[in-house]
C-alpha cells in the first residue's frame, strides 16, 4: 500500500513540475526581461520546492533507502501542495464573474482539490505505515 502511495505522489510531483515549467515558459514568452535575475531564480526555484520534495521523498521511499527522510520530504511537499491548492482554488470557486466575463472553470478547481486530497491521504498512509500516527 505504501508503494502505491509513493508512486502516486511521484506522478503528482512530476505533473506539478511540468505545470510550473509550462507556466514559466508561457510567462517568459510574453514578458520583458526581468529586472533581477536573482529574484527571478529565487521565485521560480521556490515554486519548485514542493514538487521536488514530492519527487525526492517518493524516490527515497521506493528505493527503500532513508525511509524516514523520504517521508519527511513527502509531508513537506504535500503541505505545500495543500496550501497552494487551497490558496488558489477556494477564492475562485466563490467568485462570481463580472458582466462580459466568462465563468470560471469550476471543474478544474475541483480536480485540483481532489488531487490535493488524494495526495494528503497518500502522505498520511505513508506516515502511518512508518508508525508515525497511532
């Protein structure tokens, strides 16, 4: 059961990385050169902390090396995923569109929240499997 949870979190981490890279490339394609390269690197590097935590943690769990560290990385990645999902989805689900504005795609936010919930359940199963929760 813990192996399936780790594989699911590994897939979520890679999809999240692809989304961040796609977001960066789409913004870089229309924006001017940044004022500060360091600030830009720190911002986009910070956007990758959560998915990299999920990827590293899941990989450590699947390899069987340093299982406690893998669980910590997975928990950190899931906490970041939960925070970002709630921060971006809840206001959009409650927002009413202005006149001549297209309605928000509620199904997309529901999918984000469902993936977040499944990721949190998987992280809980991993943590519980290590004896962290009684």
